C-alpha cells in the first residue's frame, strides 16, 4: 500500500457506496443548481444537467490532501443515509473510478 491509499482508507472509513459527481436524490446538489429536488432529479435523469470540477483551495475531503486543485462533489452511504461532500480531488476521482494511485511525491 502507498501513503496515498493509507490516507484514503483512513479518511473514508465507514463510507459505503462512495462515488463522485452530482447525485439525484441529494438535496445539496439540487440546491447548488437552484432547483427543487423533483426538478433536479428529472433534469439529471434527462441528462440536461452537467457538472464540471471546479478549483478550490480547501483540499480534499477523501484523502486529506491540503493542496488546492480541481474538485467535485462526492456521495456515500453512512448508516443507511445519503451523505454529500463537496471536495473530492482529481486523484481521488481517478482512484475511485479506476483504482489508479497518484505518483508519490
């Protein structure tokens, strides 16, 4: 295991069904688009909502990196409830999607 995967595993312990990007059924995502939940869910299902990563200095919620960079929202199930987070870094997005670990410093 790498330093990255150690941090990722520690920071994401207890998060089930972890994914990145916007999510239908998420009140925070609907609010970010200025929509009511039903309207947001319908627009998501129709493919009329797109979300691109954005730059943030806040760092990553999932691996604990404190570096600024492109981030996108993430979601997980915690104790049976949908949980929304704002900052998943590109390294985490690629790791969750493909298992690609970033190069060590």
